[in-house]
C-alpha cells in the first residue's frame, strides 16, 4: 500500500493571541488607532471578546515591535513616528535588503525564481485589491523569499522585528500619486533583476525603491507634524 503524500503546512493555525495581535497591529497600521491615542483595556476586551490577560500580552508584544509606547501615569498609547526614527529604519533596510537582493541574484535557482515570481503575483494582487492587511502580508512573503534565497536568516529576523513600523511607513506612502515610480513597478524591477541573476541590477532596484519611498515618507511625516 502506497504511503499518503502529505503537503507541507505553510501557515500553521493561528492562536487566539496571534489573531488579536494581528487585528490590533492592522488597526494601528491602518490608522484606526491614531498616534498618541490611549489603548484602554476594557473597551479592547469588549470589542475583541477576549480577556485582559490576552490584551496585556498583545500590548507588550506590540510595544516590542515599536507600535505601542507605555507612558508612566498614562499607560499604553499608539507610538508616534517621526522622520528621525523613520530615517534609521530606511538606513537599516538599505543595508539588509540590498545585500539580500544581491546575494539572492548571485545564488538564484529555478525553484527560487519560480517562488519569487509567484510571490510577486500575490503582491501585485495585493496592490490591486487595495486591502492593507493583504498587501502587507504579501509584501512580507515577497521579501521572505529574497532573504531565504540569500540565506540571510539572521538579517530577516531583524527585518521582521521592524515590520510593524515598516508597514506604518508603507501605509503613509501607498496613497501618494506623485512618486517617481509606482510601487508595483519597483517590485517588478527587483524581481526581474534577481531572477535574471543580475546582482548589480538587483541592488540598484532595491536602492531606487527605498530612495523613492523614503522621500515620500519624509514629506508625509513632515505634513503630519505640521497639522
């Protein structure tokens, strides 16, 4: 009798804590909770139908991601974002993402190329759907393929810890119409360079993308501070 072939589970079932973290993270990223707004336990428990213990664990987790601040005498609030912090995030991304794109291109295999193209399709669908949560997950999956292809697992762990703040910055830049190059075009250029094995072009494509979005983010954050 032939043994059954079991397919690999790519996305394990989420726990209650995981689901609460995801919903609160998306609410902050999408602006339903504004920067500086207090996060009060009781209303959050009632809205989500969970215990205070789960809410407190979630707040601690989001604090570690840089999305929440705990202020003495005031409690948890949605963290504010300024250009000084954002610039550091973009600098870190430039170092890690350009290195990953270059190495992934140098080591590209047919399987990795196919996986990256598939991830790009999902990412393009996310742009078309204009659903922030879907887009951010598809973007993370796209970059995960690049870092995995480079073998840069430690670097990917650093990027993941910044992912909440990266997504907040991405939300700021999504609606901008006057960018030098649309986001999907940037992602296409990165993918094309990597799967063709052109390390120089891959590095340049990532640089161009981050320079474009950093310029937009700086302007958007300046506008927020002036309002």
